[in-house]
């Protein structure tokens, strides 16, 4: 597989930047609850948020994920949608900085992105679009990347479907005006990223085992697993060593 003449779709957390999952899963909801603490008790916000996020992932409406989330939170917290929207944006633009230690830089990702850019390869951030775009841009900068390198970054404001649904990948291809054969997908989460193969997109999973790939994705024959060296060979930016298999 080579990235020549293809668009590279990158997952963000755990792929382009590191992710300390335990810290993030604790701090993100608490940070969000604090942003709403003068409007509703944190324990109530956390309970509502835990129910809303799965519904946003199942979004079947014509509204963007952000619009859908704002509507659900407004209805269940009995807060005006305009105020909910402003608080979510403030959370993304200002309060999200508290989570910086959850996202360490990955030198291998930085160098690979730079080499692909030097080769003229188009690159896109295909992160799970549950939150505003500013949170993705902030994470990219923490990871040592120039956000301007990426021609499109999925976000709650721009997408209506989410991972792990194959509809997310169909929607992204439509947004980009590309066929599946024009792209490759790079991620680290077999459950969320491998479904791109069901849309016909070749997938490389960093640090995942073949046994972790969902059977319906493995059957496509489009999913490859391995570490950074094998990825770079797969992309065609590093020659295969004699010991590679």
C-alpha cells in the first residue's frame, strides 16, 4: 500500500497525539460539569451528559452533532439552547486547556506527517466528531503539529455521524468529494477506525492486534496492523527492511 496520490485520513487521539485515557475519562466530564456549575449541579450535569453522548453517537437527524448535543442538553437540563451552545464553546475554547497533560506529543506522528506533507500528500484529521473544532486544533498543537497542514478536520460543527459507524466514513468521503480508493485511514482503535474498511478504505491500525479487528472489517482484507516502522513502509515513505514481513 502506498499513500502516493491518496488522501491520508488520520485518527487524532492515540494516533496523531498520545492519549492518557484514564486521566481524560476522569477530567473531561468534570471539566464540562464545572463549565455549567452555575446553571445546574455538577452531579446532575454528569448524569445527563453520560446519557447524551451515546445518543449523539447514534445521531440519525439532519442536524450536526453539535446542534444535536446542544438540543439534548438544553431539553434535559432545562436550559436555553443558546446558553448551552455558548457554554460548550467556552468549554472548548477556554476550559479545555486543563486537559493538556492528557495529550502528550508522539514524535513518530510528527515526523510522519511532515514527510507526507513534503511529499505533497493531502492529509485530513478524521477524529470522532463529538466536540467543537477548537478542541481538535488545540490537541494538534499540543502534539507538535501545525493544524494548517490538514485540509479538513472533522468536528461536531461539521459532521452528522460518528465513529464507529460506517456512515461516518461515507459522510466524510462525501464531504471531501473522494472515493474510498482515493484514501487510506490510519488509526489505533480497532473498534472505531477499522470500520472505514467497510466503506472500502484501506486501514492501518497502529499498535492493534489482528484479533482485535471486528470480523466484518477483517473480512474486507483492507485492514493492516503494526507499529510505526511498518506504517511508514505501508505508506511508501520508508523502504522495507530485510527483516520486515
